[in-house]
C-alpha cells in the first residue's frame, strides 16, 4: 500500500483520493461543522475557505449538515462564507443560505411531545425541550434531583433563550427535539436509547459526543425522519442530484447517517476510535480536514 504523510500522521492514498475517477461527477458536498469544517476554536481556516470557493467555481453544491440550530450556525459562519444550504439541528430544518429562506422543517407532534415531557419528568432526567424549528434556539429546561455539571454548563451558554419547563398542565405544542445528558458509557446510552424509542414510533434517538465537556453523551430525541442524511437527501431531491453524485465528511456519531447516505464519505482523524474504521480517513479538523478531503474534486 502507498502512503501519504500529513504532519506526524499517516493516511493511505486510498483514504485521501478514494475513487478519484468516480468523483469527477460529484455535484454536492456536505460537511459537518464542529470538529470537521471548523477548527477547535470555531474559526474557519483559509484553506477550507479557499476550497469552498473553488467548489463553487466548479458548480458543486456546498451544504452544511450540523447539529447546531440556525442561530448557532450564524455565530460561527459569517454571511459571506459561500455555502449554499444549511441542514441544521441534525436535519430538523433546512435553510437556503444564498436566499436566506427557510425551505423545510420537521418537528415532533404535540401529542408525542406532551407524553415525552411527562415521561422524562417521571424518570427524573435532567433534560431540555426545544421549541419547534425554525425557532428552536428557544428552549425549556427541567432539572432532576441529581445535579449534572454538563447540564449546568450547557445552560450557561443558552440561558438568555431558556426558561423553566412549566410544572403543571399538558404540553400545548410540538417540539423540535429533546436533549438529555448522560455519562459517556455505551451501555448506558443503548439502554436509554431503547427505553426512549420504545415510547413512540414517531421518534428516534441520535447520539452526539458533547462538544462542551469530554466524558458526556448528548442523547437527542427527534422526529423519526430527522437525520443529517435525510436533510441532505431532501436537498438532493430539490436539485435533482443523484445520491451517487454526493460527497460527505464528518467526525462524530451524529454524522453516521450523513455518511451512510453520501456516496463518497470521510471521517476526520479526531473522530471517536470506535467508528473510525467505517469510512475513509482524512486529517483532523485542526489540519484542514475539509480542504484535504475535497482536493480530488478540485483537480
């Protein structure tokens, strides 16, 4: 096998230039933000920005697929960064970045939301409930009897848009999602996931590693149709792009649906060890992962 070198890490040429001939027909590139396109300090490198511009010159559609809500996207992506679409909140909403228009959202229905609010209260979970997309930067919180450092830290970043969950009365609207915070333990996550998904057919659970504090898992509950992969699929259907003409890059568990959908898929070096073998490897987000991954499309 032939090897290429990036810093002190080695990556196979196959990982970097996989299927070069097949990639000549790529029409859409989708990337996660945190831990993938963005550096650890949430900045955009000049190499990644340059790669975005060059993709645009080749008329390749550029899509963000992120767990961030749209307001949080605008905190790290300036208006002039040349993306075409934003698939936000793990696919709960899609925003046309050029036209600045909402084009799609998918929320949990009122009846299911009401049931889950009461269920999570009864289980004494620390949890957040998010308003329906596209206003899902607004949220409610419920503190269980067991204090959670990560729950409090997340609250400190969102307290200007949050309020306590009303203690009485039936929930009167749908919701974009719920989020519970648990220790980083695979067995605990699987137990919680199975338990929650057993409550309603309308929902699914997505795992995300906490970008705030190491050692915690964010258990995110969405409508069953919500995923980054389905969000990008919606964009493809809108633009009549075949799935075989797509390219994706991510770094975490909540990117797996995206990478399962895209025809050419890559994980960064900083991805969890447990999932690295599932897709082709590129350098870390600190080493211009996005620019390295898309380089074959620019030649």
